[in-house]
C-alpha cells in the first residue's frame, strides 16, 4: 500500500511541476489559471498539516499566488508529503483523523482516504487549468497518470 501511495504522490509532484513549468515558460498571467493552481497547492499544504497534526499553514485556499510563490508552495508540499509518506506506517494510514474544515465544520476521515482525496482533488483542478489555458491561448500540458507511468517505466521519454 505504502509503495503505491508513494508512486501516487510522485505522480502528483510531477504533474504539479509540469503545470508550474508551463505557467512560468509561457508567462501565463490568467487570473483563473493562477487561482486554481494556487488552490491546489494551498489545499495540499493544508491537508499535510492536518495529517501531521500541525497548526494550519499560513495559506489561503482561494488566493492568487505569483509564479514565484507557487514554486515555493510546490516545493514545500512536495517535500512535506514525501517526508510524511516515507515515515508513515500502514497502521497510521487507517487511523481516523478528526478535524474541522475551513468553515469550522467537524469531520472524520481515514488518513488513507485523505491521501486519495488530495491527489484526486489536484487532478480535478489540473483538468480545469488545462481547459482554461487552452481557452486563453496558452498550451496546456499533459498531466495524465498513465503518461507519468509510461515515463517512469521507460516506455516514453520525459
């Protein structure tokens, strides 16, 4: 289980890095693109802090961060999730986490389900980013999991 979760988070980091690179390379300044990508990275940090039992990070879920700030958020999240997943035990993955959402509502979910949500949430919004980039005349990037899998298995060049 843990090995597969590490792969999913490697994919998530790869996909986010590709979006960040596309934004930077094309000097994309579309507010909706930047806000959606900001939301992905902020949410990933928020969930990381929750599962670690840390205080909430100083990020806003629907802020529009600059490309430089996005690069910093991406690095923090990627490193944080990698460290968490390298240390978490299978037993801890099934632990139920009690937390409150941004609106103050209490919820409880297994860590494993939170991890699945975090990757799925990012994929959902990366799809929105790709659509918006194309609509605004930018070239979106392929962030499909199967493409990542083909690259790491040597079937495709990076």
